[in-house]
C-alpha cells in the first residue's frame, strides 16, 4: 500500500496555496499518481524488479464480483513476481478524500492482505510499534513486543495519545490488525525509518510489535464476508443463539433472532450481534430483512406458514457464516 499522490501532485504543479475542496484534491491526485509511480519504478528498477499499480476504493470490493476480480489480478501479479503498488483511488474516492484521514491505507492494506491470502501484513510507521503511552510524549512509555489478542485495553492504548489520530496513526493500524488477524494473517507494526527493517522482519527477527493470527486461513468467501465491506444490515440474536453459534458451531435459526436492522436481500452479507451489542460475526442469510422480520422468534417449522414459502430451516447456515 502506498499514499502520497496528492502531495506529489501538489509538488509537481508547484502549488502552495491550501484548498480543501474535493475536486481540487482529485486534480492533485490525478497529476501525482504518475509522479508517484515514476519514483517506485526508478527505485525498484535498481533491483531489476518489475512494478505494477492497482487503484482501489472500498466500493470496488463491496460486490462479490469486484472482490474476486481484484483478487485474481493481484494473485496473477504475485505469480509473475511483479510487485504491485496498491493505492487508494483518490481521483474518484470522494468519501475518503473529503476527510483524508491519516491511516486510511492501513485498513485498505488489511483488505488487500485478505484478498491475496497473505501470511504477514507489515504496517510501517515512525515509531517502533505499540507502546503503553505515546513515547514521543512520555519517556516512561513501555514498548509492547507482542499482542496475543486485540481487546478493549489494546484499543484504548492505541487511541490514548494526544494526537486526534492516535499514537502515530496507531488507532487505525490496530483496526487493520484486528481485521487481518481475524482472517488468519499475522501483523507486525514497526518503524519503517530504521535501516533494513523489512529484511529483519522477513527473517523472523524480533522487530516491532507482533500480532499473531488467531485463526486459520479462511476460505475466500468467508474472507470476503469478514472484511465487512459488503454488509447490508444487522441481525440481533438472543443469549441462546449466541451460545449455539460460538460454543456449538450451529446455524442461526429464526427462533434465536431478536431484531433486524437495515434492509437487505436474500444472499446479501449481514453483521450478527448478540443481545449485549457485541459483534459476533458475519453471515449470508437465506431470507430478506422483510422475511426475517416476519419469522424472527418463530420455530423453523413455522416458516412456510408465515411466509407462504421456505428457503430452508436456517436463517443463516453455518457454512455461510464466519465468527470474529
């Protein structure tokens, strides 16, 4: 992942005046993309490495077909030993450009790592990794070399700095690490300004903060679901259903559904939450939001009588579900 197109465009055009309107920033990005790729081309050519570029937005990956198209292209480039420079498509990504929040590339990089079945996602920043407090503000800050699980305390540490974006953009990096580790991808957050950082990490040396993967590699469909890109609504389930999903590896039945949020069709991706508001996972339902509203809380044998038709006894089959 790489950013810098807007800055490169500003430099190329010699513009110093600050303007915040989106069309102007898109002009800068359009000019800057060429400059950015020229720089990568020059650097990698010194090592006889061919580079390519892929411009992605989150909307490109929301549809199943778009997700698979991007995946196939990136995997083919890897097979041909071509290094692909992936950028957020700032020329068209108006939602992202409206804020230009530092760290957008962190989450996009986790999605790309998910796309290509990566073993490791390396997030480079200007500090050595995750600390108990901001090391640039607190000399007593303690370095955390390994994080087994990203819980509320880790998220608090990442967002506790005085900077609105967390410790060196650490909050967004933790979000990205949470997505990647849930998909079976290990993550390292490290200081990219230190010499030979990437080689040391690739060699397995202790460098930066390691977030080991806490699940095995997920099949492609489940990786797509867990990215959260295509979620159309929410299912709120009761205590018994939450236990059945998490502890018994069961499917989600209509009897366990307490509420439905959003409008979605049969086959869309939905998020699943327990009765306390905890995010449990994602699933592809056999029924639309309208249908589920009609059958929620009912026994499976009542589906046909309530709807006049039936697509199965489960609202979400276990094979079409992934827990987080």
